[in-house]
């Protein structure tokens, strides 16, 4: 996953992991989680909708640890 870049759209609350490639297919893994594939079936992107809600517990934990430091 080293060649993937992370993007966050705060207006739409979407976290997106992507690498170079042209999307040919989107597979919904679960509600709010999509996987994007190129024409050869290679993973080129992951979309996480409502990301702040999905990661709220993780963010709270990180926030607590950052305040301790």
C-alpha cells in the first residue's frame, strides 16, 4: 500500500485511499465502503463514506494520547 495516497474531503466526509489508475469497476464491500478496481482487477482506490463517524472511537483515542504528550 506504499504507493497509495490518502485524501480527505471534509465537506463530504469521505476518506479516500488512491493510487494511479483508471477506474473500471466499483465494488461495495459494505454500506459506505467502496473498492475501486482498474480494468485488470487491480485495487486502485478505497472510499470510506462518513469517515469521521466510522473512525470516531479511533480519533477520540488519538486525541487523548496527543493530550498526554
